[in-house]
C-alpha cells in the first residue's frame, strides 16, 4: 500500500490479524537491529514509490510487537487513534516531505 491509497478504518486496523493486515496493506516488515528499549519501531515511507516499510525491534513480547505495529501503521496512514500512554512517544521526522519515521 502506498500512503496515497485508501486508508483502512480504525476498526479494521485493530481487529484484523496482524500478518493479514500487513499483507493486505502491502507493507514490508523488517527486523530492526535497535536494542534501545525505548525504541518500539518505525515506519518509513519509501521516497520514490510511497510504499511503507515497518521496522520492528526483535525480542519483544507478542503484545508489544502487535500494539506497536498497529499504532505505527495508524500514524503513518493517518488513521485516527488515541495516543499511546506514557512513556511512549512518537516522533515524526520529515525528510524532504517524502519520508516519515516514527
């Protein structure tokens, strides 16, 4: 899925099994080598194609992985969701307005 494609509803984003959701959206999922416990993942919008790459740290619980992935996808796709509780913080870093990392 590209960021310009139709975005899923919040219900669909939260209720669809994560592997199916990632497949439906055409998101590339990669493992992150980051070991910092405060890093819960990133979504990168490919500059030339608009495709999404979700990178997640390894070694996290299934709940952490699932929750982080869904939240990051919602942020990248502009799906309205409640914010994550403290201590989670997301940062949006635009690079030439074509790449966003959360």
